[in-house]
């Protein structure tokens, strides 16, 4: 789900850079650079000298119905176990790091190559759309104007890609134990492991409330193992569980581009709900709303169902709740001619959104108003808003 949503976001919101990177010239240059780097940095394994490795890779590609040539390499000076794909169109190039062949059994080698071929499958979908996603993110991240949201998006794209390849590996082997033992061996270097024992260990970690991955290119081993188990049990609910496991709670300081967009949509929903009553739609306040959204239109304001907005706020951290409280305060103080009514309306809405305590604390820090006066507004908020509505109707 994350891949699909990110693809749609970048293709529409970053169309100029998307179209540039999707051009054949740029992709041809990229492919040539990858091929040259491979020849410089790794030893190309001969199929006649390594028939077992090539047969395992061929088996993985055939089970994925991915009809491409496979070339294997051994990385120079590699001490730890790893495998990586160097993507080229129509060709699978896999680089092995460390003594992989001596550590994994034949079924585990098939699982390992299944993971790497899955990378190639992902980047081949719809003429390389997901390769373009990765390249667009890399270009945006390399720009001097890149924000923390770009870094978070790059990280999560990588983490979700690893999980996509893991679940594809499970489809290739049909054996959860083989996939998990491959994962554990590659991460630890051990030659003998118990997949069942590690699945129990991973489940124990999840029960203890681990939220969000701290990985940069791959999730932690316990997350990957648990995600594989979930995929084997019920594929329809995996994506929802993964969001909690990979992204964790909605944290204001670590928003990626997708969560940033959803927070922006929630902000708009908050403002449109708050400005639904005609009495509050003064020229001053509407002009302030346009500072948030240039295309803001009072005709779109409506006091709709707050459940989705309430859920978004409840799922966030204290910084996110403070942010929405400040937005409310911003509009409550935008037009002094309305006197106490916007404050009262903000208090009522904060109460509905379960933000009242945060809002009251922020008002106490930011607004010069006596405690007695504020408590009077708070106590009589509904009456004050009703009077403002009545006054509007009378006019």
C-alpha cells in the first residue's frame, strides 16, 4: 500500500522531476553507470565454476516467472553476509557479500535469490515506475532544499521495499521456516538456527510494544520475521499491521511526505469545520485561512463528522496535538472584532476533538488574559457561541 500511495503522490505532486527522470536518456545513463561500477567493485562469478549458485538463482527467477538473465558477483573485501541487486533493465545482477554459499542451504539460497529477484520484479512493474519512485526520491534528497520529510520518505520506501521482497520470497519458497532461517543466518552469520524459536522471539518483542522501525534500509530482523508470519497467516490485514510496525504512531517531528500530506488535509478539515458558522466568516478570518491554503473557499466549510479528525489527533504525539491546538488558537485570535465568540467556539471544538487540556495550557502560555476571564469564557462557551449565532440570524 505504501508503494502505491507514494507512486501516485510523486507522479502528481512532483510531475516535473518525475517526467525528467522517466525520460529514456536519463535511464540509459543510469544503466551504463551501474554496469561500469559492477565491473570495478566486484568479481564476476563464472556459471561453470559455481553451478549450484546459478541453479538456485535460476530456480528463484523461474518460480517468479521473471524471464531474465542472471549474473552473480562476489563483493571485494566483504566480511559480513549480505546480498544486493544492481538493477539493469532485463538483467538480474546480484552481488554476494561474505561466505554466503558456505552458510546457506540450497533451499535458503533459493530464498535469498528470490528476495533479490523480487527487487528486480518491483522495479520492472509498469515499465519501471517503482524504479522511477526511487530515483525521484534520491534526486529530491540530494537537493539542498530537501527537508526531513524527504529523508523519512526515502527511509520508509526502503523499509517497505525490503518487506515486499521478503513476502515475495515466501511466495517463491512456500516455506515460512526457510525464509526465516535465511534471514537469521544472513543477519547473524550462524550456520544452524531455529526458525520456530526466532518467530516466538519476534512475537515476544511485538507484544512488548515495539513501535516503529529504526532501520535505514531494512527493518530490524524481528520485524521482518514477524511480518513474514503475518503474511503467511492473513494477507488481507498485513498492510495495516505494517504501518504500526514500520512507521509507528503519527509523530509530528518525523512526518514523511505521505503523512505530511494527510496532516495538511486534517488541518484543512479542522479549519473548514471551525469556519462553518456564517458569523465567524469575517473578511479578516477568511483572509487568514488563505494564508494556510491559497485556494480556500468558504463555500467548502461545513460542520461535518469529526470522527476521522479525532482519530488522527488521537493517533499522534503531543507535538501533533499542540500543532492542532495552535491552529485553533490562531483563528480564535485572528479577528478582535468578534471578541470572545471565536475563543468560545475554539474551546468547544477542542473539547470535541479531545484537545481541551492541551488547548487551555497553550492559551495560558500565549494569551494575555486573566485566568478568571478565561474560565468565564470556558464555562459559558456554549452560551457565547449561541449568542453569536443568534446575532448573525437577527442581522
